[in-house]
C-alpha cells in the first residue's frame, strides 16, 4: 500500500491502514517520543514534564555527551524510572557534506566520509557496552546521528541489525509516519521537530490516529540548550494531549513500541 507525499514533505498513510494493524488496548496509533544528544535540558525539563503526564521517553545519548559525563547518576536514575537510554554512538559522527549543504560543525575525525562500516559498527558496539553499565539492559535501539546511514560511502544499516532491536532515522526536513505492518524496523522514519507549535505537533499525532500508523517524534532541545529546539510550553501541550487521549494513541518508549510491532507482525 503506497503512502502519499505532500508538498510540505509530510508523508501520510491511507486511512484503511487503521483497520489492519492492532495497537494495544484498542488504540488507533502508536507514538514514540525520542530525544537526541543527551543534554542537560533532558534531565532538567523533559523528564519532569514527561513524568508529570505519566509518560516515558527514549533518550539517545552519545558517549561524548558532557551531560552524561557530569551527571551520570542522574541518567542512571532516569533509566530506573522507566525512560529508555538509546544508542547514539560513541562520538556522534555525521556526514559533513550533504546535497546543497555543508555541516561545518562536523570535524574531519568525526566525518562519516572518513569512516568505514566496520569502524561505525565497532563504535556502536562500544556504546552498547557503556549503556549496559548504566541501565543493565541487554536490548537496545539506535538513532542514526544526523539521520545519516552511510560510512565511507557505504550503507552501514545491515551492520546495525545484529547490534540493535530497531533503529530510528530521519530525513532532513521530512515528516513521515510509519506503516507498522511493513516498515523496516532498522530504518524507522520520524519527524525532527524544530520550532514547532503545540497544536502543530498534536495535529501530527491526530493524523497518526486517523491512519493507524506510528508517529516518532524526534526532539533535540526543549526549552533551549540546542540549536534544534521547541519551546517547553509547546512540548507540554503535546504531552497533555497524549495523556488525555490514551484511548486513541498508545505512547511508549521506542524500544517498547518496536518490540510490540515486531511481535504483532509475527504469524499467529
């Protein structure tokens, strides 16, 4: 079944999908709230707001996160409270050159153009080991840094498969819900929100409910602390809506959602 790509970069799924995938407790859609780069604002703002709404998120923490280094016990405590700590690699390497744009913040030693697939896989495995020391979990999900999936010009997606239960990516400027029946669980799309309003984010969750799909929100800064940011009040509006509409939208950490999708897709 084909999706429909709109001019604004929003990918929708046909409404008929809502009748063909069974979400938990009669919900119409799945939502995962994910947060990249392991910054202080995640501990100071995001987690308290999630917990006030009785929700939990997925935090993709790179090994070189300054917040992780300085506040490791707080990150460990967050995992005990039910938040997922996901793999964002040890050093967050990205492509420096992408079509029509140069990421000047990417240094040569962290440029994926200068990596190999083996080096990237090794870096992911090292970070898996570090995260086990934080939360004692042996299952893990990955978020591709910057949404990039190549190292030295070759895809490293297949190298990720034995190292993670699922992996989340995104296209720059993209806003794509996933078909839970057929999505490649190691290339799950999402929406990297930046300056988005509360009503705008809620409308996307409502669209997921209409189509029966999976909506993965990709946050960086919330209330500041990152160049990609949404206002804390807008983030709270989304959380309040998700809390009030549990009957329609099932919200859970990305690992929990993807484990459910994988199980539900197996022959009964």
